[in-house]
């Protein structure tokens, strides 16, 4: 491979190879190499790495690239002998944990560098940095996918049935990884044993999914586990109804699965997805045995989780996050809480001690049903959970109700402009904004500041060790009052 070390801006062109040292690790899993003042983003690049990179896109103000070879690792990377199996998405896994937190601290400061009087507190570490995830979603597919043309026809010789992840850069192959260090022992064991079960039984004469031709039967495996009860629910994603004979085999297998941590699979079900897309729209489930829900405890509150409802994937981290949110809210006694993007109502309910009322809004029906159930189970009074889009109903909700405390926890895209405008007109003293994407948080804060609000404090939590993600709590005060 031919590469150049000190390119000029003109030489930076799509598909060309260059060598350089990564100067910064920025939010979103990218490193930056500076070429004569021109920014080249390097996917998964880590500060200090000397790499050969290939340009994948060139725009007027920046270029994007991928690493093709690491010539010298970064000084913040751990030695080769200490490195664990590579998990796709865990791009910081070879960096000492303290350094991972430093990187996240610097990224947050960089995103908010324009804001003068904002207090940015150090990122709080995750209570557990290994085996912290309570949910894993695996794909089922082939490790090797090869096709040949025979008599003018394409023939597939796929092999290596796997339950695992798509390797970086491939959406069709699936690699099987033993000891996924962010998932619990139980989840690892179920993945491994079910993969062996499928391999040993020739997949019961059904093929794993081949996304290149959109054919196959076995498609995915979703496992959720409760840290509180240790119950586990398993959802198998297939492309058509499972027949009686296969159902019995699966029930037998999962009921008898001897897990070394003595946990039990308390619910087994499946979901049919016969579309080309992996993401599920309005998914439904068919129960093979047991219950489709599990319970999780955060602080003194217990929450019900169903197969597709949102729940923070790092249970101990979520508890720390919610206690931190609660302390930022302060006293909620006799106050009226509005919990936007409430999911299963967990933040509002967690922070609601002696509050007067809670209104929660989320657009997913299943989550709202659970929020109502969670409120009853936790003895939370005066609740009203609304199933709708925040931007469609917020104006009316605010007009008809007195609100004292506003909690906002939107998805990565942030808040819809229509909802943001209504929020900015609220006559309350502060907003607690929880975000999993500091760049959209910054965009929304910029809007609110132009409308007379002031972001006072940012507190990030590392809910996702080894990955480039973080959760940020912002306290935004109203200067219009
Ligand atoms: C980051 S989750 C927060 C969930 C919840 N606060 C929690 O901590 O468990 C974002 C939530 O926003 C919901 N959502 C996404 N877009 C929405 C919209 N336009 N209106 C209402 N809810 C929405 C999703 O269903 C999801 O539950």
C-alpha cells in the first residue's frame, strides 16, 4: 500500500492513503488529524496513535477517513498482553479506564467551549466497568459468506453459524465473540450455549439470516436480565411463525439451561421480523413459556421492564444517574413534575417523593402502559401518563396544568423545535435536561440561551464504559423570571 506522510490539503482525495498522528479524540468515536489547518476525522481514532488512514469522503471544510493500519499505538493504550477480545462499539476498550474518563471530560469541555460561566463537573465513573449491561441484542448469521456462479446461477456457500455482532464495516457477516466483557456471565453463557445448540442441530433445517439476499429464518437474540431478581427473559427474532415441534425443542432447551450463576430464564418468546430492516416497527411477541416482563430495582423503587420498553442498560449506572438527577432537582415536596420522554416513567417516579403530581409523556404505547403500572406499584399518586409525541401535546399540557419541575430526557436527536419553543416560554425557574448526545444538548441549550435561559451546570456520567458514549445532566436556569 502506497501512502504519503505529510500531505497538502489538495492531496487529500477520496480513496487515497496517508500517514499521520491523531491529535485529538472527539465525541462520536472519532479522532482528528490536522492537515495544514484542514480537519480529517479518523473513525475510531485515539489521541496519540500513528496511523495509516484512507480518505472515505472529502467535503469543503473537512474529510472523513478510516484507519487501515496502526503504526504506533497511543501511549494511553494498555499493553497487547492485557487486551481483551475486541467488541464492536467498544472503541476505548484498550485504554485505561481513568484515561477513558479524561477523554470524555475533554470532549464535553470541547463541545461547550463557547459557554463562559458554565460549570462542567468531572465525568462520574460507572459503578461497574465490566459486566455492566443488563441487555444484549445479538444478530444470528454466518461468519463466512461466499457465493459462486454455477450454471449462470449464484450459489451461496455460507458457513459458521454465529450469534454475535456484525464486524466493523460489514452488515452481512456475524462474528461470534466469547466473553463479551460488558455483558454478564449469564448473558455470555446463554449466547454461547444457544449458538452451540443451533450448530449441533444443524439449525433445525432452517438457515440463519443472509441479509445480502434477505433470506433465512434465525435472525436475532435479545436477552434482558434483572440485577434485582436475577430473572432473565429471552426473545428470539425469526422471520416466520415457529412451528409446534420447534417450539417444544426450544422450550426444552431454555428451561433446562443450567446457568452457572443459578439464574433462571423466566420467559422465552419470539418476534417475527420478515422485513429487510433489522429494526422493528411495532414489534409483537409470541410467548413460548413464562412471563414477558422482569422487574428492576433502582433505589427504593421497583420498575417493570417489558421486551421492547426503554430501560437504561447499565442498572447500577442508572441508579447513580437517577440519584444525581434527584439531587439536581432538589426538594420535590408538593411540586408538580412534568417528565418529558418519560419511557416507563422511571425518572419521574424515582424523583417524586411527596410530590403533588407527575405528568409523563412518551410516544410508545407499551412504555406508557408500564409507566402507569410502575406508578401504582410504587405508590406514586396523582400521575397522568400520556401516549403521544411531545411536540404534539406539550403546548396543551402546559396550558392546562401547573408545572413546577421539568425533566427532559429525549432520544439522541434532541428536542423537536416546536416543543423547544413551548418549553422556552415556561415560567419555571429551572429545567433538568438529561441527554445521551452532548452535541444535540448543546444545540438545544444554544436555543434556550437565546430565549433568556442560562445553562449553569453540566454533569456527565459514564453509563457506557469502553464505548464513546456518555450521559449528561444539564441544569438550565430561567433568567426571564
Ligand atoms: C432516552 S429515552 C428516555 C426514557 C426514560 N426517561 C428513562 O430514563 O427510562 C427517550 C424516550 O423518548 C421516547 N421518544 C422518542 N421520540 C419521542 C417523541 N417525539 N415524543 C415522545 N416520546 C418520544 C422514546 O420512546 C424513549 O422512551
